């Protein structure tokens, strides 16, 4: 008997102790980052957990962007979903359409009484995740925009002045001629061809990618990226590919390997390539503005973002949502944001973080890291340059990739490839519209 | 004279086959049934609104020229993989069967690639054929040949066929070797005494006697090429360039998991289910008649 009592009281005591240890509410966050970005993300979480004891954020990587979104969706169907899900910008329309699955961020923040100012975010980033009626639905996490990376040593080797003007594609074309004729094996390569050379190209030249304000104004949007500006650009790229001046390396950012190894002279890639290039490049590199076509009215406008935002999923308790709100306000705080921007090359998504970075002298000691921010904010976004909001967009990008590959291999002209991509993509947009009506 | 063991009553036989039936029901019929059910709906990814659309998913698929193209791609791909992996395996097995010294080592070494998962095989081959850093593509470049499976359709198809074949040869080798060793040596010796040379003996005696194995392997290899090669394609071409290596099962994945179009993906799975069922019936019904057992 006595023994039994002892055991019971011990069990109770253990229960009490572990009770205090576990009293912190767990907040689960699923994300897609590994490597250096994953480490930086984990540091943010540790910092938050160390700073308070009410909540404990637990982060988990679920694969790449597409896989993370899938994991979140599958978990939601099984009612085992996390509180916070990282979704890449391409999945934004999918998340916005899933009204019962998400808890809009403005709602999470106001219910928890957390400090939150949507106007603190820079315009183009805020616009991407905000409804037409001005409600911010998700929290911008990492946002970047494409820039032109230059291998200055390769330019010198080809007898070119590395300080030459590369602001327009006409001038880049001339540089490519010279690089090629001097024996360079990879004058130009790219990452994310659809994002850089169609989506951003369209916004940058102020031409529509899709009707209805690129999908912002309604799900009955149709693709229109087969206008003369886009055809001209893709045809020029196709010709460069045929002449061995543009080297196609793959659908994602495979080109980065060749650029970091010093093989390629020019590389169009996200500003977030900074961490990797700075770490690995054993040559003199420089960041330039993305080139535009001289003679197109309104160009250069502004480029648009890529990256991800954090979505809060529905079906959790009020207490847990308070924790989510606390964590999200922590993430959007100036110190965290400024550090994130400086470490990764992602944009400073809040105005304060941007000013803080400028004041600290970071841009002076790391020239070119402010290019992406300037490129996005120097003009007020127009109805066709604020971003894209298209359903099934990951799959549409796949179709665009396929059609672009047929241009690079010389099988199709830019015109027929883009016409075909538009036709194929529109079928998916109609299907998305009908399944979300 | 046929010997048959049979049970009296129904309880014991029912009990004995229950586990098998349960496993089949839970792991085969239930998922397949779910796929058939879903193929009639157009659900949103989160399962919030599910709308009955009848056969609209199938209509949508068959009006899609890229889906038809995928059939053609799958046919070419699986024929090539089956032909090469079985041809090479048979050749190696015949050689291994004649070995006297070191047969064990030779056979063991040949089985190794089977232990490599398809996705890993894909990555291993990328060390050789990556367009920029691959060893073989580098040497081809020195010879003046520009290897680029990212843009060249035939090279892409050739590469995925080669990798899939490579990782399948061991499996076929094992079965062929066992088949060869099961052929009574007396028959072959009798033929040799009659003056038949090696290749004549092979084509008139060994190959026909091997046909049960060959037939079994054809079925297994077609099924392998249809489904298990996903890892190879995912790591090497991702279905590209264009859709030149998008076989049916890869399209199920890309529509369902990348495109989040579960209705279409389910409809495609149902079509795959029908194709595989049909292939198996066809082979058992018609090919079996010409097979010596």
C-alpha cells in the first residue's frame, strides 16, 4: 500500500514538473528552407523561444516549396495541420481561394491585439498578399526580385570594360557578341526563366501578363503574355541560344552552379542568390539592375517579387493564435527584418528595416545589395506591375518552361511557343475557376 | 493423375485466406476505389468544396493533346527499357552460365546495381551526363559533340532509358540465370552430340525452354517501366525537355502534386489502372498460348 502511494505521488510530481515545462503552447511552423537559409530561420525561432516562455515555436522543413504546400494541404485534409505554413508566391491564389482553410493574417493580429501595421511593409510586397479591398491575408516572409549578376573578370578577359553600361538588352546583346567572339563558353545564363524573362519582363515593361490586373481583380482572368514585347524578348533570347550566347541550364536555378564556378559572364537570378554567390564566387562580381528593352514605352517600370509568405491555417485555438500573432510580430520587427535582408539578399520587406540597413552603412560596404530594393520601389506599381495572382500557377509555369525550351532548342519561334503557352495555360485557369467557384 | 488437397467445410479455408484478403482490400481495393471515386469530382486542393462532374475529368484529359502524347512517350519508353534490359540481361546470363571459374563473384557483382534505388541511380548518372559538370558530357565536348539533354529530346529519352535499363538489368539477369540453370543439361548434351553448335542449341532449345521466364519478365519489366522509373525521370529530366519524357505516371504526379488538380490526377490513375489490367490480361491470354511451361 505504502509503496503504491509513493508511486502515485511520484507520478503526480512528475506530472506537475513536466506540466510546468510543457505549459508553453506549441506553435508549429512548416517551411521549405534548408542550408544557410534553414539555419538562419532556425536562429529566428530560437531567438523567439528564448525571449519568452508562453509559446514555443517548432519549425519543420517539409521539402521544397511545392512539397511544403502539398504537405500542408494533405495535413489539412487529415486535420493535423500546422499553425503556420510557408507558401511560395506562386501558390498565393490557391491559398486565397481556400477561404475555409486559412485564417487571414489581419484577423489573427487584431483578435490577439498584436501590434501590426500593414502600411509598414513596402508597397509591392504588401500588394502581393493583400486583397483588392485592402486586407492583408498573409505575412510576407522572404521576398526577392531578379537582378543581373555580372562576372567582372570574364568581361576583362573578353576585352570588355566591366564598368560598361548594361542597363538595356540592346547593350547586353552587344556585350554578348563580344564575349562570344572572344571565346567565352557561357556568355549568359539564367535561373527561373518564366519568372525572370516573362513575368518580370512583363511588369518591367508595363505590359499585362494576364487580364483582370494580372488576376488581382478576378478569377476570370486570361493569360496575355503573347504580346509583341514578350515575343520580341523571347525571340532575342532564342536567337542568342542558337548562337551559343545564352546557355540554358535548367528550369530552376541550375545555372547558378556554372555562374558561381566562374564559367558564365552574365546571370539573371534573384537578388537572394547573394548568399551563395558571395560565399562561392572566386571572382570579382557585381549586381546590376535587370536590363530592359530601350524604346518600349514606360520601361523600366518596376520588377515584381518572388519568394514566400506565411499563411495561418484555420482550426486552432484562440490561445494558439495569440502565440502565432506574437511570433509574426516578432518576425516583422525591424531588427529581425534588417538582419534577414543583410544575411540573405532578400528584400527588406518593411520600410523601417530598409532605413535601418541604410543607416548602418551596410549598402556602402556591400555595394549592389540595395539594387533590388531600388528596382522594385522606384516607381509606383501600375495595375499590371504589382504582381500576379493566378490559379494553378505552378503548373502553368511548367507549361511555360516546356514552351520556352522549344524556343531555346530552335524547334519553335517565340511567337508560336508563347501563343501555345497562353492557350494551354488558359485551359488550366478555367479549370481552377470552376473548381473554386 | 492430378493430386489435390482439399479442405472439408468452409471455416478453415476462410480463416486462412482472410489475412490475404484483408491486405488486398486495405492496401489495393480501398485506394483504387478512392481514386475511382475522386475521378468523378473536381475538388479544390483543401477538400473544402467537392463538386460532382461525372466524366468531365476524362473528357478534359482526352481533349488534351499532351495527354495523348504522353501515351506515345510511355509506349516508346517502356518498349525500349524492356527490350534493352532483357536483351542485355539474357546475354550476360548466358555468358555467366558458361563460366567455370569465378562464377560466384561475377554473378554477385552483376547484381549490385539492383540495390541502387532509381532516384539514386538518376543522381549517379548525372555525375556522368550533367550538361555542364558531367564527366562523359565533358569528354564528348572535347570531341566536339555538344551533349545537352536539357534541350535535345532524343538525348533526354536515351538517357532516361539508359538509366532505367541499367538499374533493371540485374533483376532480369538473376531470373534468366536461374532459368538457364534449370534447363536439364542432358537435353543440351544430346543436342551437342547431334552436332548442334552453341547458337543453334541456344535458339532451338534454350530460348524456347526459357520462355516462361522471358514471359514473366516481360510483364514485370513493362510494369517496372510504367511505374518504378518515376525516380529516374524526376531526378534527370523532370519530364522535359518540353514533355518528351513525361510518361503517364509522371503526369499523374505533376498534375496532382504540383498542379494540385486532384480530379484530373485521379482520373489519370484510373486510366493507368485500366491500362495495366488490360496489358496483363492480354499477355496472359494471348502470349501464354505460345509459351512452353
